[in-house]
C-alpha cells in the first residue's frame, strides 16, 4: 500500500510484505469483516503494518518499547487529521542556530554533515516547542526520516559520511555518494517540504492508539481480534545497535539489546503466544536464521491453534548481502486461529488442522 511509504524506512520494516500479510489474514477472516475489528501490532517498529491495517478499516492498537517507534504511532496511527504545513517547514528553517540545543550536532562530522546536524536540532527544537502532540510527533518523524536519508540503506552510523564534510569525494563508494550529496540539500525549503509531504501521506481518517512498553507486559490488558507479531529476529542484527544514534537523539540514552535478538531468541515466542491466547487470530513474522518453519508452527499448534505457515523468498539489504544469503534467506509468515472463536473465520480449505 502506498500509505505505508509514509513511515520511515526502518531496517526490518514490512512495507514490501504488508500486502502478503493482509492477503493471508483475509483468507482466514474476510476483509468484509475488518471494519471496526481491533488489530494489535505488538512490535510497531517502522509502522508500515499498523498503517496498512488502519487504512483497511481496522481499529489499530500499536505497541513498542522504543521512542523511535512511538513517535511514528503518535504521528500516523493515533493521528487522523493533523498534518505538517509548508509554514511549519519555513518556521523550522528560520530558527536561529544559537537558540537550539546541540543534540544531533554532537554527531558532526562523523555521522552527519553540519547542515544536517543543525536541521535535526531545529526539528527537535520545534517539536519540543509544539503543544499539538500529533504535530510534535510529525516533526520528530521528519527528523528521523532526514537522518535516515542522509545515509545509504537507512544505516545511521559512522563510516564514510565524514568524507562529505572534508571533500574527499573520490574516497566514497559510488553506492554511498548519492546519499551524501543529497544530504547536503536536505535543509533547503523545497527538499524538506517534499520529505514532509511524504510523511503527511500517512495521515488519514481511522481509529488508532499507541502504547509504549513491552508487549509481553501489555498483552494481558489488550483486547483485540487479530494480533500481528514481528519481533526482532533471533541471531540477526540488533535494532538497538543499528539505531543507537537515533535513540540517543530522541531519548538521550542507548537502549538495551532486545532478548528476542539473542541466538536463542526464538524461545521468547512461546511466552509471547501464551500471553496472547485471548486473541482469536495470530499472524507471526520471523526469519530463518536460527529456527525452522516447522518449529515455529509447533509453537502455535501446541496451544491448540489451527495453523497455516508459508516461507517467502526475501532479500534483506540486497546491496550488501552475499549471494548465498540472497539465495537462502526466507521470511516466515504463520497464521494461527483459535478454532473456538466466535469470529466468522474460515478454517476449511485454508488452514491445517491440529494433530490429535
């Protein structure tokens, strides 16, 4: 869905997989029954699944522990009317540098060029001074998007970015060069307004709320018809490491690595599903780095669920992935349905029954 592109392009985001996710949900609970049904996105992340659910009529509940995700929830999921205006962008760019706290500029020039560091600080300053909560969230979202745009493949980290400041263009790889050149133009009125309009595209009527905290703690208090879980994948990258700079700018701290990311992190799914037994329909995304599709499916069937499990060929960061990784990487999608639910679900011919 085009609206999903309004959210920042976080690593591990499900923008490309959202159509498949909702196609599989539709095969169990027909989309004619979605309007007003409660949809839990337990790991909000970049927000593309929550935004797609809201666009298709679900009443969305989004949870996440990281502020970088909560600002997306406040800006797009819980907000249905407030947008950034061209005047907001002009005001941001007119804020005197001497008036704004040096936050992002701590990372100049190792991670951001001077103009991007100042732009980010102006956006954070404007957000802090804005009493309209959704608009403040949109300004912080705009800052996050600018930070991501300033780096190749949305990887906000030290690397060769400093060479754009020193003018060592010949020492920058061609795949990175465009991003660093574009970063030098991000603080122009036309370019920043263009980026803001992309964010505005995710603001539309619908019902949504956002809760900050661990989904494991929040689950007992949440009532939903469908739950989508996309936890950090075991044995792969840590979002806390990849987005350390963004977390430091938003929260002035670094976050602890999620236990889901550990080599044995797939074991965390058992506790997650046990706490979600009151929700009739589950959808779970997971990678194949440390666990098989059959192992994941058994976690649902042992709790009495009818299941469907599919493996999807998926290239994550294809520009830097090895050929072997491109060939073997799979994204798993599992659906689990409570056979005793009163929802008008379709079980026959779509899901595999639980073995006796």
